[in-house]
């Protein structure tokens, strides 16, 4: 595959994964908070779900997003030949 086409593919995949992860971040940050009172009808580990998501759940989601992004981008870097050594 030509270098230019490979870099275009790299950029397209980078933008796509970034958009998906920003959407997940938005839901975990704003949508969950907006519906926190409704989510409190459910419980998770003995806590109301809205409270749990505000206190710990969203933080766990953020850590998972960073882990997934780093793993995905390292693999994509190697695939497209732009990996650091």
C-alpha cells in the first residue's frame, strides 16, 4: 500500500476511534448526570446507581477509555508503520 494511502487510512481510523470514545465520554459525563435522579431507582453494589456513577462509575469509565485508546493506537501505529520504538 502506498505511504500516502496508508497515512490516510491511519488518520481516518484515528478520527473514528476518537469520535467514538468522545461520545462514550460525553454519555458517561453528561447524560448520566442528567438522568441521575432516575438512575437512583436502581442499585449497584448496594448504592443508588446515579450516586455510584457520579462517585466511582464514571471514573472507572474514564480509566477504561484511556486504556483502550492507548492499546488501540499502539496497535494501529505498528500496523501503519509509524510506531515509536
